[in-house]
């Protein structure tokens, strides 16, 4: 993707689905709801902007095509430029090619992209090994063994904002 002279390249901001953006419903097995503390991040996705930087957004998940149904049911379809999920190609996290596919679909470069997920190996290291900045979403009680690490999606937004201001 070629950017106009003098403009910054698009930044990719990606999230994992299960365990990160979506949590299973305790009341209705098989149904999903949004994670707590994700409202500010989703507002930024809606605006396609964080700390004055234009962003492209996406989900990178090892789920199959059902992710499109869940995103639609929760009224989030307009928030994502890319939904990268497991298909017949059998690519999945942590394969760097899977992250590359998500970046291509969103129209961004890996080096200008961030991905957060609750799996240290699949999300954080998978993204890092692809050339993205991997961010680990981990419970606060777990000692940090990976940086950057956050404990909520709104904290991910704070992290991104700090990166974009530097």
C-alpha cells in the first residue's frame, strides 16, 4: 500500500476474539458477550483513530467462520476492517503467515501493527514473531513474563495511545 507523500502509514490495531474481546455467557452456553472494560477501545475502533493516529482494525482468531455471525449479532460489523479466521487454508495462530494475512486484509504493514490476545504463545509471541507488536492480555495476579502486558482492553488503548504519542 502506497501512502501519499508526507503522510504516516496506516497503523493496524488487532484483537483476539475468544477470551479477549468476547467472553462466554455463563447464563447461555454457546453465546458470547463483550469483555468488560472494552468500551473505550471500541469507541476508538468506531472512530478509526487513537491519539490522533488513523487506524485500521481487525480480529485475528483461531475460530472459524462463526466469528462473522458473532460480530454481526453483537452489532460490531462496522468496527472491523478485517476478520481473519481459520478457513480451509488451515493457517492459524501462532503461524506468522496468519498475522501477515490479517495485515494484508486490513491494508497495513506488520511493522506498523499491534495485536492483543490472552494466549501468550498464540497471540503475544505469534504477533511478535510475525513482525507485529504483540501485547499479552493477562490477569493482574500473574507475574509479568512478557512485555508489553496489560490486564484489560481499555489498558490496551492506553498502551497504544502512549506508543502513538512518542
